[in-house]
């Protein structure tokens, strides 16, 4: 799973520009599904037909997009002004290495101001001599993301930018590769634009009309100094969501997923998140409504340049889903 995760983490894919991620995923899944399509927004949708006479349609959604900084202006000295694409925090915007799709490197910096710097006080230094030089390297509207290789942390953990939500993309790829024949039809959606409001999952669930929707995403953590909420610990199993700010999980579906975890002999954690949301929020209110739940990979330092997960939780999530579809 680690090798696959590395592959899926590698492409640069900010919200709205997920194509390179979709290409990598398509190669990995093409021999394991019945159809693959890309819709108008760029969602990669793979369908694996169920063997039941009237199979249920279960949509699994993991988002490909990553938060970033979009260029809004170029100063005459060559510094780029930016704003956020998705949930960029100021804490993670001080002297960070960022990279554009074309490979241009930058450092995002906050200029000194009276009081707390805001997004408008950020600039990206790309080493340009002046505005003209900068515009040879980037254009207005180009987006950069946190740069960085993924690396191991201790025996079980891995850190990388874009772990939200490429780790769940890798999990979904692995499920398709290993699940074999199922009674249910699996609609695997590698979605776009989650970080700017779950737009990809919204249109995909409308188009595919699933009977059940399960989002695969990261969640927060409560196991580092000074952080106790949510009550989620890395390495203690896959999270099964009860609620976040965008969805309330269907109780029967939630319990069915918990039971599948028990059947598989893996650890699960009930997850109540007092902030945030996932593609489940978009699926839940699609058409006449869809029962949803989210399986969550516990993740420290979400939306930073070093998002940390535990591979044992990935394994728990995979085995739970295999048992759910068995
Ligand atoms: Co996110
Ligand atoms: Zn996410």
C-alpha cells in the first residue's frame, strides 16, 4: 500500500486542476473495473458491476484535489500576490516551499504588518528579478501547492502534503484492485473540487443516483500535546463518522460499517467532528436524499505541508470495506 500511496501522492493537483492525479489513478484501476469515465468537471468515475440480480448502487467518493494558493497579482519587484484555494491557514503560510504545476518553485512568506498577517499580506517569492521576469514563469490564476516528498515517520506513519485526500484515493484504488466479485455495484468516484465545496461529488451523485454514499476522507486528530478533540487517535483504527458540519451519517449504514469492521477484525473509532465536512455532505442532499456515511483516516496536522497518517488505519479501512462488500 505504501508504494501505491507514494504514486497517488506525487502529482500536483490543486482544486480544479486534478487531471494529473486522475491519470495516475486510471492506470492503476483500469484492469479492475467495468467502465471508466471522466465527467464535465473532471471527476474520474469507475464502475464495477454487481453480481446480484438487482444490485444496490454504492458510491464511494475520495477527492483528488489539494488546497493551494492562486496568483492574484504580480508586484513590480516580481513577488506574487495570492489568495487561497480551499482551507489554507495562516499558520501554514510562513516561509513554506510551494510548487506550481509546471515545476516552478516558490516560498510563501508573510510580510511584516501591525498585528496578525492575513492572506492579503502573503507573497510568493519565485526568485524573479522583476514583474516581467516573474510573468515568464507564471501567469495570473496559476496555483501552487505545498511541495514535499512523502516520508516515513517511525514504523507505521507517513507524512506528506496532499495526504488529504490522496491517502483515501489510494485506499479506494486498493479496494478496487482487491475486492473481486461483489453483489453490489460499486461506483468509485475520484472527485474534484472537494476543498472548495464538494462540487465534484455533488454532480457525480446527481448523475449516478446511488442508493448509498460513502465518502472516504481524512479527519482530525486528538492525540498530540494540547489537542484532545476530536477523540481520534492515530493507529487506533479507521474512523466511522457520526457527524461533522456537512453531514449526519445514516445510523443503519454507520452500524453496518462498524459491523463490517468487527467482522474483518479491525479497529474502528466513532468519529464526531465539530468542524469540517466531506463529500458525504454533497451526496446526502443529492436528488431526493441518499443515506451516507464517511470512513475517515485519522490525520494529524490536516491542511499543513506535513499531514501525517498511520498505515495501520489505512489497512483497517481497506479490510473493513472488503468485509462490507463480501
Ligand atoms: Co481537506
Ligand atoms: Zn479531504
